[in-house]
C-alpha cells in the first residue's frame, strides 16, 4: 500500500515536472514558454563560416578600389564588400566569388559591386565565367544602355561605352550559356556563340 502511494507520488511529480509552467520547488522559476509561431519545417541557418568571401584573386597593373569614398590601391586577396567600386587603368583584376564564379575586369573599366549577384558596369569590358550551378542563377550586370541577366552557367563578355555616333552602347557575347539583354528597345535572349 505504501509502495503504491510512493509510485503514485513519483508519477505525479514527474508529470508536474514535465508540464509547462509548473515548478516542484518554491522559488524555482518556470522554463520560458516555447514559441508557437516557428514553422516546423524551418531548416537550420546555413553556416557561412567556412566560405571564402568574394575577393580579388589576381591583379595585374594599376587597379584602385574605392570604398566609402576613399581610393586605395587594390591588393590581392582583399575581401570585397557591397558598394565597392573598382577602377582599372592600365591593369586587370579578377574577382573570385564564393560559388567559384570569376569576374575578369579588363583595362580601362569602372564598375560597382552592388552584391555578389549584381554588378553595375559604367564603362569598359568584363568577362564572367560561371563553371557550374545546382540552383537557379540570379546574376545581373547593369550598364547605362541596358541590363544583362545571366540564365545558365557559362562564359560571358560584356562591353559598354560610347559608340562611333557618341551614344552609350552595351554588347553581350555568350561563349557558352544563355543570357537576356534588356534595354529600351525590348528583351533579347542571347544563346551560345551569339552576340547582341
């Protein structure tokens, strides 16, 4: 009989200990309530600590980096931030991105890195190489005369500047892959081996 009461007491104590908002000892705080609005299918956040950020992987000649209004000579392995502006005079520079894509910036080129997937090309020539992808691409290059959206992995050359008539122009050459060129005239899909 006493053994049954002890078992009943232990079961009741265990039940109360597991019930939210109850305590067994006086003065002991109850555990915080579990938030109910978190989706059950929510995946844990990706750990970016092992990723190498976008950085200058190769520099040849005179290249400057403008960050927060300050001009300084560009240095190899310098991590890049959104908003950085790169100027190449008599030099070239290559940017290596987290996914293995590379952006080669030719001589006499000026561009802004808006984000890892958006570049604003003011003047000059760039070559973008995307070796492979397992997800939908969201790369875009904005130029004064149009915008280029990269659709697949591949190799792309983009030139912008002033043409013979003095008008701002942009050209995209697709070595392999596919891109869309959008401007005031409309949208054109450019496939491998083509230029627009």
